[in-house]
């Protein structure tokens, strides 16, 4: 099958690799343009761009360069709105990590973790002009553990998504489209303000916040600090790893030792 692949983030790479290894002809790869990273603001290609270059594939970083007629377009975590010229060129399918129509939008994994969901799903769906509203070809559920993070769930979605796409692309006609049913819910873009910890919330809610957003920001004994990892011990929140402002990551005990026995004041 002749395919055009569109994606950007690291968790997409194993999925695209599985598609390539299944023997499909990849006509081109579309990804986001390189971005400045690090203190020196060095332009760095996306993980998908690096993967495509390593495999000798044609790469585009401008969606306006699309001029293909593939058998199918596969788009996963691309971050660019697809226009009619793409949607009309071939069937377009997408991997979406939520039990659609729940959590449509750009942050379904973080939202599920933040809300404390115990289960989620991966849906292989048709892309339509409306946001995440297309028919579903395959859906598979998975569990979310109390200590899962955005990274661990992305890895799980990558594995499930690769299996689903290889299965689907081998015989698309074997999978009848199923319309979404139920009332849609939508995710939002998370910001730095969402990382600020409100210590009046329950230990589990704070734990969910930290593991969903990659950390939570607060003051402890007047020190600006980012809490990077926590766990739930009974009804209590245990802090495992932190990063004080301007310093390297350290374990919680090392940070506490630096307070020299002073009483711990959270949020102050």
C-alpha cells in the first residue's frame, strides 16, 4: 500500500517503524518544522523527522507542499490542521488515545491521568473536517495504573497503536467503520499555571496533577521547587524526586537534608 505518514512526537516513531517494517511503500513523511531547543536555541528536527532521515524517506515540514495521491494517509500527533486537499486525496486515518467521543482534542492522555481515570482506550479512526469526530475502525481498552505518567501511557499507546495499524493496513476492508455514539467531551491545552500545586486538594488529586503534567510547582520553606515524582502510600502523598530552582534534580531526602532540620512548610 502506498502511504503518506504525518506525525511529530517521539511516541509516533515506533508506530511508523512498524508500518514501514510491514512492507508498505512510504511516499513521504510530513512533520513539524525544526524548533530551537536548549539554552543555545539550536534548531532541532522532530523525532519523526530524524526517523525519516535515518530511513532515507522524503520529508516535508510545510503542509502546503502536499501534492500526493496515496492509497492512504496516516496521521498521528502531527499538530497541524489538515485541509480539504489532503482529506480528498485519499482515506485518512488517525490513532487517538481515548475512548471516543470522550476526550476529543490534543491532550487526551494528560486529561485522563489528571482526572484519575483507571481505564482508557486507543481508537483507530477516520479523519474528518470535524475534530476527532470520524468513524472508528478498531478500539482497544487499556488500564491506567495509579503511578502511570504521560510518558508511560504514551509508550503503551505506541505499542497498541502499532499493532492496530499493521492489522488495519493489511486489510482495511475487513474493518467496518462504526460511528461514534454518546456526548463528546473535549480536552484543553495545559499551561504552566496548571502545574501550580494547591495544597488544599487531596493527596491523590495532587499526585494525579504531578504525573499528568510532568511535575508540579510550589514553594517549600520559601524555595521555588518543582516536584517531579510522587506516589500514594495509603492516604498519604510521598514525594520522591524534586528540582529546586536553579539546581539539579535530586531525591526528596537529599532536599530535606539541605533544610538542616527546619520544619517543612508546603506552599510557603
